[in-house]
C-alpha cells in the first residue's frame, strides 16, 4: 500500500522532469509531496514551473561555498529541515560528494538519458549515435559516490534510426524519462524497492518474456 512520500527535487535547468512529477502528483498517479524545489542557479526555469504550481523553491548558489562538501552539507541541512525523505535529482548538474550520498544512502534518485552502464556522464545521446547502437534509452537509478553507477531501478528503451540527430534522439528519450521517473518514485512510495548490493529488486514485478524491442524491426 502506498504512502505519501516527502520529496525534495534538485534542478539546474528547465525542469521538464520536475514538471512530469508535478503532473503525476496532481493527477493522483503519484503518492508524493514535493516539500521544495532547490536549484543551484537562480535563472533555472524549473523554479518558475514550481512556483506556477504553488511549490516552494530555494536557490543555493554553489559558487558561494568554499568546497563541494560545504555546499552539499548546506543542501542536506535544508532537506532535513523540510522533512525530505527522498531526494530526486532532475537535471541537477553537480556531482554529489560523499557528505550528501551518506546522508541519504539509497534515498537519492537520478535519471540519465542512456541505458546505463553504457554512456555515463555528459552528452550520452551523442555518444550513443557515434557508437552506432541500435537502441538507446534512459535509466532511473539510486545515486552512489560514483558518477551514474548506482543501482538501477527502471529503464526505458527507444529505437535509434539511421537519420537520427542528437536532438531527435534526445527528444525521443525525454518522452520516456517523463514516464519512468514518476513510476520509480511511486515504486518507492509503495515500499516495493529493495536494494541488495548492485541490484534493485521490485516486489510484485511480473515477468513478460515476450517483451522485446528489435531494431531494425523484423517486420520490414
């Protein structure tokens, strides 16, 4: 049975994944409450999105702090003060230090526009096209102390076409990001996620052995 989970969303930019989370909450498809949205950049459009829906916002400029650890501790203090249980990174363009990760162990989610462990870091779509993969996608994972290496919660797969540009592929992946991020948070709210080593098990997960994406399609 789901309970309402208190989340804090961290952003640095436009906040489209933030919007998908807000929309899912308002549609009563996600049992969560956003305690506040924090950005390290005052001009992040995601702050406008939050305010448009009555969600509290904070700006904490990382440049005002002497170290990454000092900044992260300040963010953690804010999260604790607001009663945040689950931290959701939605385009937060900073690597988290051990100070942050240890404070919220297995309670920080991130979304990455690739099928991890392939293509971690920046420019994932560009890397996928240059490598010549037939399928790409996105991954929601728990955050650990390494970049894009935490235990995987959910992934979505999209086809890659011969005439794809980086922008076209990114747009196709982004549509799936907006679907799977609220889903990952809902699974957490339902208490269905179990982290064992590198693996995340999902209680009640039903197998469909016929579920497959083949690219190029066998049909033509």
